[in-house]
C-alpha cells in the first residue's frame, strides 16, 4: 500500500471508504461490510486500517482439548500476531456469537498486541477494561462485558467472519465506530482517486447546505449537479 493511500485512509471514516469502493468499481452493490451496530472503545479515534491477522476464539465452555494443546495454540496465536506485513489489525471471530460472554479484549491483550505493532482490533466478541485500554489501539467489538469466561483460541490464520463480513487472512480492512469494510484487492490502486472524487462530489451539495439558508431552487440546482457527478 502506498504511504499516500494509507495516510488518506486514516483521515476518512469507514462510510466514506464504503462509498468510495463503489466509485472505484463504477457501480453500487458493494457487500463486504459488517451488519448491525458495533461498539468502539474510543469513538472519537481515527479509523484503523491494515492487513488482517485473523483468529477464532470461544469462551462459553471449557476447552475439550488437552491443556497442552490449548497452550501450544495460544503461543502460536501470539507468534502469528507478532509477524506479518504492517500496518495490520487483529480480526478475531468469537465462535459463540451471538451469545458471546468472554472478553478477550481487555487491558492485558490490547497492550500486548499494541506492542506487537498492530493498529487495533476488530471482533464480533466482547471487550472490557474500558478506560484502561492503551491509547492508539482502538477496539471495535460486538459487545462489552465483565467476564473472560473460558476464553481460548480455536484457530489461527484461517480467516474470520465478523457480523456477516468475511475477512480472509491478509485482507485489507478499514474500521471505525461505524463498523468495518474489507477493501477489494483489485481496486486498491484506484482507491485514492476514488476517495478524492467522492469528497469533491459531496461538496457540491454540502457547501451550499452548510453556507446558511438554502432556497429550494439552489438546492435543486446543486442536487442535479451532484446526481450527474456521482456513481
């Protein structure tokens, strides 16, 4: 990813990226986004963007595998998260969804993953320790809760599904308080131009609307120009 694109993606919100993907594709119907409401640990934080380092967890019941197997997989998980291309974000699917009870994301795990050089976490599962999470490591989660349950790692690097969005290992993900999108690999080279075009197009309507009182005639004219310019 070019540094200029990365800087731009950090400046815009996820709805903008979602719309810009359709601009780059030249059509509506982009479908790789999360469904339903998600919760951000720091709603005012800039968006997080990076290549997905994926895993799956469970917490409702104790693991049925031997303790040594669980320990080895846990260490394999942390090793996996410490490696790979950067920027990167952790994408962890809680297999208990929609009945998630185990907060994998609290003060300890967020600090460890931040130290690994990861930019944040996206999960359909639970977070906790709000107020004690490190700055610069946002968590966008499915819920908030107090317990870690019997949380244990089930798979590493095999992809994840987050609220209806399929996230292959290594996919480019953009996430903020609105949720997340997977950016299609084939439009990455066109995305910077698409975002800039989208922002310019929106200004056709936004500038008159934000200037003060707006007559219907002025609105009608600006909306016609907006419709002509957008996808």
